[in-house]
C-alpha cells in the first residue's frame, strides 16, 4: 500500500500556486456545506422555500469545477512515479485492491449510468435540469454538483486540519438549524413564520429533512467530547449544549426514521470508540450524551402551545412494523405507506413502463439504465394500485430503489460497489486504529466524528426522501471516508518510514489544449448557471416582491412577469392559470362572452407552453382538459375532440386515480360524449371496493343515461349516487337532476319526489 507526499520537484512558485488553489477549493466546499442547511427564503425574499439551497450547491460546485480545470490547463504533462522504500513489490500489486480505488470505480460506473440514463430519458431536459421546485437531488445537474462536492472532500481534505474543519462545519450548522427548530416549536420564527406546527421543519421545509440532517450532526457533535483543551470542563460544556439542542430538535421533528437512524449512529459511535480505544474510552462521550439528553429533556418539557408528539411517534414505531401495509392502498406516513410504494415499485421494476412510445432498442435498455433521472414520478402512477388520495409519489422512499428505478441495474451496481467499498474502507480504518490505549489521537477522533454519522445517514435513506439539504452533507461524508483513509495511511507509513513519493512534473505554463478546455468548460458552466439558476432565481424574486404588494393587480402582474421569465416553473404557471381560468368563468357568468373566451384561451396558452417542457405533468394535463371542456361548452366545438383525446391520455397515464376518472366522466357528459362518460364512470365505480365510494362517477353515469334516453336506468343510478355519500358534490348534483327528471316525467308521486330532491339539491356541500 502506498501513501503520498508532495515531492521536491515542484518550484516554490508552483507549490504556492497549488496551495492557493487547494485552499480555495477547501473553503468553497466548506462554505457550501455550511450554507446549504441554514439558508432558505429569509423573510420571503424569494417565492420558493428551498431555492437558495440549490443555487448555493450549483454555484459552489461550479466554482470548484472551474478551479480544477484551471489546474489542468496549467500543466503540459502530469506523471506519477512511485518509488519503493523498505517495501516489497507486493505493495504495488495491492494498489489496485485498495477499497478507496474500488469506491472511485463504483462512482465512475454510477455516474456513467446517470449520464446514459439522462440521454435515454423520455424527457432529457427534465432529467438533466429537473422540474419541480420541491423535488431536488435527483436530476443530473444536481448529481454532478453532489459528485463534485464528494470528490472535493475526497481529494482535497487530505489532512487532519481540513477534516477537523469539516467536522466543525457539520456541528455548527447542525446546532444553528436545531436552535431555529426549537424556536419554531415555541412559536418563535420571525424569519419565515413557520409556527403552529406540531412537527417543526427548521430551515428545511420538511420535518423529515430536518430530522435527516440531525442524524449526521448528532454523532459528529458527540465526537467533540474527545478533543482535549486546557479548559477541559469548559470544552465539555460547549459540547453538551449543542448536543442537547440537536437532540431536542430531532425530537421536535417527530421523524421516526431519523429516530432509528440516530440511535444506530450512536450505537456505531460507541462500538467504534471501544474498538479503537478501550472500553473505558466510552465513559466521557456517554456522560456527555446523558447530560445532553437531560438538556434536551428540559427543553422538551418546557410549556408550549404545541403538542409534544415525540413519545407518540416513538410508540407508533412498533405498530408501524407489525401492522404495516394492511388493508389500504393509500400513500400514508410511516412504514405501511412505504410498503405500498415499494410493492408497486417492484412491479414497475419488472415492466419499466414509461408514459410515451419509444423504440424497441430504448425499451430493451430500460432495465440497464433505468427510467431516467427524475422520471420515476411519471412511471409510478401507471402501475400503482387504485387509491382515493391524490398525493403524487415522486420518490420510492428508499434511496437504493430510487437509483434502481431511475438509473437501472447498472447504476445500482455502481452505487453498491461504491458504498460497499466505503464500508470496507471504514472497516479497514477501524481495524488499523485498534488499540488498547486509553488515549485517542486526533485521527481516531475524526473516525468517530465521520463514520457513525455516515452509518446513521445510510440507514435513514432506506425509508427517507433525501433532498439536496441533506444529500450534500451525505456526499461530503462519502468523500470524507476516502480522505480519512488516505490521512491514516500516510500517518502510519510515515511512522514506519515507508513513504511513497509522488513526483509531479509541470512547467507551470498554459497549454493551448488546456486553455481551450478551460474556456469552453467555464463558458458552459456559467451559461447553465446563469441561464437556469439565475434566471429562475430572478423570476422567484419578482414573484416574491409582487406577493408582498397590497394591490391584487400588482400581485398578478408580478406573477405574470415571473411566469414569462420562467415558464417551465409549474408553481408559477399553475397559479397564473388558475387566476385566468376563474376570471374567465366570472366574465362568462356575467355575460361577457368575448372577454371570457379571450381569458380562457390565454390560460390555455400558458399550459401549452408548460406542456412543451413537461408533457407528462398530471396537473397540467388535468387543467388543459378542463379548459378544453369549458371552451367546448361555450360553443367552440373544435375543442371537443381535443378534450376527448386528452382524457384518454390522462386515464392511460394515471389509471390509479379514480377521483380524476370520475371528474373526466362528469365532464364528458357536459360536452355530449355520453357513451364515454358511462365507460369512464364504470371504471371509477369498479374500484370502490378498494378505495371509497365515488358518487360523482355515479352521477356522471346517471346523467349520461338520462341524456341517452334510458330513463329508468338513469333514475336507479342517480338514486345510488345520493346514497353513496350524502352531502357530497356528486350527491348534490344527483339530487338536482333527479328533481328535474321527476318534474318532467309526470308520473304519480313524481311531484312530491321532485320537491324532495329540489330541497336536497339546494343544501350545501358538506363532504368532498
């Protein structure tokens, strides 16, 4: 095995230049890792909560990439000569067997699968850049940035000092966000106003993401108890306080998965501490953990307007495990909801459905390269079981399954090689540091600060939905494991006087090819960052400024300006569409048909622009369908067939949502497509046994039968509709049409029946 030190071949100026680049990359990496968890839309300066986290990641990774390219551009040649000193040739043969090298090979396979998967994606643009504001960490742009952070830590954090800085960064950011989360629990949040929630989200936008970050911060903070200073008692106190805050923050998050993962990380911490030191070395961190726990308990028991659900969430873990997945297809919290998702995901892994026609070659390659980054959300509804809820499942809630689905078996193999090699690396590190000494050196403490945090995080992502807010630190811990292996290797070989010298030959001048690569790559990086991140950030800022205005007209104009600047953003487009759509209906109700039609066509054009970027988005298709139906009702019959064609696509792509099927059936009756209305209504009715009653589907079928002249059948079906779910919209509509039928039929008793249904039809809707 070999360690490396900088050789003497480098001139002072070149060494100084290399050090400057090194320092710049290290501090950019640390700044990125610190800023991402703590930043969000402070005081609503932007309109998307987590947007600044993504911009920070992309900016940090882009700057690091440019610095790497600058280094490469300065070198005409780069060679490494390994010399042997007091070692055998076996050392050279074992180089290829280093677990860290296997980790890099696995990362290479994983990234290759990601790239090809993006090229084969049904929507390559979305697979590369992403789409949804609340979905991050799985498009290629985000993955490239995460890999750069990982490699930056692995290759540049090559000393004890830099790894200590990484530890301090994680501890400091974890303490800040934990303190902020505690403030939210006690109804204090002047920054974003996120108060009144039993489960706090801190700066993450989601309690699960907040809890996931605490999984990494808590074991890392506990390792600080080993750092010796002249003021030992003061240092221990400074360790107890942040640890107590983080434990309290984790508790208030109410996240069961992070609870279990944190426990696993702490158990790993003490096992490693006993292995690399002595059983007595666990006394100090155990005492710190107990005192930190007492501080957290004191915070938890303080009076608050919010209910403490921590105990409930912990006690429910057992029921989640023993009663998971019983008698429901709904997407719910806990393990039962995840089992439903996993069951359908495994079915998708056998079929590899995509919502678009593709060539036989692409279909053949799907299992190898997957559905494409950020494409799971479009394929999952095709195979999932029918359910009453409308939640969109955009993640498998298991990181390994997510990789399999979106990057195929090749991506999964690369990831497994990568993490398995890191696990072997961690085992080798612990084995090499095993000692009966009570004293723990700094490298041993770094092992305790980094490895248990990574173990806990790897457990958490088996049921969690990791986002950029916690993925960035996870990838940094991946790199830290590799860097730690190198630090310990060099230290041990230095002690044994077995040093391999890395000789670098460089004239320190720019080559033509190097300059060309640097310029082209830098332009590409800045173009993507400005054209995507800055453009969207500007649109978000415009919308946020408009939202704070008091005039509704100003608000709508700001939203329109933001949407025109970032038309691919569904949060902007859908909101602006809703404004146009409802305003069009208002004008129609008040007799201004021309203005109503103009506004409806404007609303439709907005969605058509959005459809060009994302033709498979569910809400866009539903809204376009509603728009086509409205125009067809208003006499523009050319939109009737468009509505029919769009309805067929929606039901084909989203067959698991009987709610939408029943709405489509209802709308089919409004545009005279009664046979289709009956067919779609029966589709929704057929799954009532495993979802819930669908009175609107019964209403649609009954009305269609009435329009077709099948009066007796219509009355029977409509009477079923009013009984299925009294007080629902479908039942109220059924009452209205029954009142009309009985009034016009004129048989004995019909007049009384008509009055009854008229009265019922005038009652308010009380159920969804």
